[in-house]
C-alpha cells in the first residue's frame, strides 16, 4: 500500500540527487565561463531543493519516526552523518538565500565570496542526505 510515509523518503532522495546534479553542472558551467547556464542550473537546484524541503517537512509532520536499524560501528557513523547533515542543512538554507540575493543584485564579487562557502556546504548536505537515505531505507532495512 502506497502512503506518504513509505513514498516520500524515496521522492526526497530522488529530489536530493537531482539537486546535486544541478549543483555539479552549475559548478562546471561557471568554471567554463558560462554564466547563463550556471544561473539556470543554480535556479533549478534551488527549485529542486525547495520542493525537497516541502516534501521533507510534509513527511516529518505526518509520518512516524523511522528508526535506524544498523548496529555496531555503523551506528555512530550513521548518527555522525545525520547530525552533520541536519545542522549544515539548517545553516546552508539562509546562505543559499543570501548568495542568490547577491547574484540577483548583480553584486558578483560578494556573490562569489559567499558561493565559495555556500556551494560546498550545499553539496555536502546533498551527498550526506543521499547517504543517510541509503543507510536508513536501503542498506539497513
């Protein structure tokens, strides 16, 4: 039986992976001097991440808590990843907004300064989100 509790984690993981692809593409585009494609990829990453956030909150407000079933050394590794993921996700969200505002105002010096911190944190959050999902819903079920 398909419910939000058993469907949304997979949707969220897919959205996280798509956002990661957009982030990597945006980085490649800006390195090649393709600001137009960089901007499109970053806007797609923001839109995908925003949709992820809506579904993530929906899931956590409506679904029961899913307990990690791994044991041994993998348990502290899982929780270290989860804690760093959650904390940095909370930190990077306003960073993304500030970085976007600088770009929208065409203040590219400040945009670049902020993006050097925002982009790697955002990538880390995306990657660890996928790893946490795999550990929680695929590997240790």
